[in-house]
C-alpha cells in the first residue's frame, strides 16, 4: 500500500549507479529505509538535494510491514532551509543533532512527539541567530523523550549531578560518574531554559566543551551500545 507522511532524512548511501538508499525518520511509521532510483542521473525525477542528510520532506512511499526496504514514490520538501546550507556553524550543529538522533532512534514504531521535537529543533536552528548552546539543550531535552531526563534541582543542598542515577544529590557518590559543582550548575541551567533562551546561559568555550562531553557520557550510561559521536569534534572546533 501507499503511505503519505512527513520525514527527516537521517542517512543516504549510494545503492547503484543511479539509485540511493535513504534512512528516513517518518512521522507515521518511525525509522524506515527506502530505495529510490534515477536520482543520480541527468533530469532525475527527484532531486538528489531533497535526499541529503537533514532534509525535511513530505514523502509518498510503498509500505509493507514485513519488509525493511521499500521504494519511495514521491519526495518534496515540507520545509526548505534558508540559512543552514550557507552557515558552517549551523551546519555543524545540525549534523550533530542528526547524528545523535540516528544513534538513538530505533524501531518502526511511530513517535510523533519525538518527530515534532527533532523537526522543530532543526527549523529553529535554521531561523535563529542564537544557537551557541542549542546542541546542549537538545541533548537534555531529548533525554526526556528517551526516558532519562535529569531529575531534581541544583542548589546548595544538592550541588552534584549523579549521572548514573540522573539526579542532583548532596555529595560525591561512591562511583565515578558524577559532575562537579560548576558543571552541575550549568547542566541545570541549560535544562531549565527553553531552546529559544539557550544563549542566555553564559559559559566559557572550555566549559561548553566539557559539558558536551559529559552529556555524551551521560548518554552512554543510559543507552546500551550508544556509539561514539564523531561530529562533536567538528562542532567543538566550529563553535570555538
């Protein structure tokens, strides 16, 4: 049968001389893989630009629950980026968001709230001028969708964030997975603002780098098999 749904392109790879396979996080059917032919030839019916990583698309696809790979029939943009393709900093942030999403989204179940969350962050990135801490806010907000959102509050009585328990606590735990006071304070501040206010949390370049690495460690503690995220190294250099 045919389905119509919005989607976010997470990965594209060459399949033959003229075809590609795309991994698409769809609003209606979760994470799916599609093959589309004739893309890599002159006068292609579907522009290859629509299938680039990060593209926000409306698709019509052939669908069968018993097959992992089906065909795309139609593709068009439901949002066309205006600034990300021309801003290396925004591009680096966007690719980081996509790599994290690709590493955490699994299965074919529909996740409309998660789809809206990812699409909204990409559109916001394209439209905003303030995104210095957006990647940090994204990681914390995404952890809520994945089931390990940091609990409690940073205060004088609970100045340490226990990454293993996902809670702010009174003192250093027996295990090594905890954040010192300044990092705990920044984590709480970034967590508690909206994405529109992400730039209001003031931190140094080095603090931003450290908090990013701590948050990736936090993901590794709570997601089995969470892979090494490579784009964060480029992100750190670009945002510096």
